[in-house]
């Protein structure tokens, strides 16, 4: 063995960061909305089928009903369109799955179709930024439909009609909160931005960089939410303008202007509890920032 090999430094192998992959992430602040909407949207058609003695058809209605899991972060103006697209996408995938199940008994072909549909769901959900659970629910339902025993081509239209009925219930369930709190998604998005700005204002120097990044991301997401919301009435337009002023105020914290973290947090609480939208103190140049939005 040479002297060079004896004196060579040992190569250190860094372990893979598996801990972060396996760690359960923090639940979203609106997790309960999807958790409650899905059982309601599933239960209504299921109870009807139970009363008719045809609970065996629940798989088909559930294809549309499970779409209620999606879109809870969307403003209601865009949620209506988004939910319609999700339901139609689900029915298109289920239609392919049912036709395949009725046309062949080959497990290999069914698995291949399931893989292609899963890839399509993943690609389209990522492109549309649906957020969790992404294409998981669509893939789960269509994979189940691919292996339905005894499926016949003549029954496919009726089964898709059942899925459409379930999707209609899901659409109504997703839109129903707008009757009580029509600006709820916008309030939640701005509240997140204010909470992130509050954490930044209270952060120590070591955590300031991460807190600033989180605040900037939350503010950007809130702006996108407000821009998709629209304002069809003067009252809604005035309310949106006040929410925009809160976002501008939060943005000044990201830019380095000191602020009271408790005040920012209290504004966020007011928004979440459906109280009147707070009015932050006017800042120089604020009207110019909001012009044209």
C-alpha cells in the first residue's frame, strides 16, 4: 500500500434526509372543510340509494361525490368553474375505466390503463395547482372502476349519470358556504399573510430569513386569491379594497418596516372570525400601489 493511500482523507458519506420525507406535515388551517364536505357529498346520494335498495351503485355516485375534497381554498367565483372541471375530469377518467373494464378481462391491460390515467392525473393536477390530495383521489376511484366485476358497455352511460349526480351534489356542497360567508376564502388567505407577517415582525435575527420567505409566499398567494375573487357589487368591491390594503401593510413588513406583531395577529383573528375588515393606518404611496388592481 502506498504512502499516499495511507494518508488520504476518509470520504464522508452524508445520510439521505429520510426524516423529513417520513415526517407528517402540519395540517392546513382549512383541513376540516374537506374532511366535512366529502362525507356530506358522499352520504346524500348513498342514503338515496339505500332507500331505493341499490346501495351496490354507490361506487359510481362516489366518483362524483369525492370531488368535494377539492377547491376549498378557491374564491367562490373561480371555485364554481374549478369544481365543474374537476367533476368532468373525474367522469372522463371513470368513463375510460368502465369501458376498459367492460371490454377486456386482461389484468395487464387494466393495470396499463390505470398507470396511464395515474400519470395523466398527476400531470394535470400539478399543472392546475389543485393542491393536496392532487391526483390521488381521481386515481383511487378510477383504479377501483377498472376492476369492477361484470361491467357491461350498455351500463356505462347510466353509471356515468350516477357519477354526474354525485358530482352535482359535491358542487353544491362546495359552494354552499358562500351563502353565509361569500368572502371567506379571501379572508382566510389575507389572514394567513398577516399571521406570517406577524411571525416575521417577532422573529429573531437567526429566523428572520425563513420568516421573511414564508411571509412573502403567503402574501403572494393572498394576492392571487384576491385577483381570482372578483367584485360584482359595490359592497364586495369596498371589502376587497380593504383586504388589499391589509396585504400592502403586510408587504411593508417583508420590505423591512418594523411593525407590532400583536396588532398584525389581531387583524388576522378579526378576519378569521368574520368581524369587520380592519382598517390599517394609511401609508404614503399606498394608493399608488393599489391603482390598477
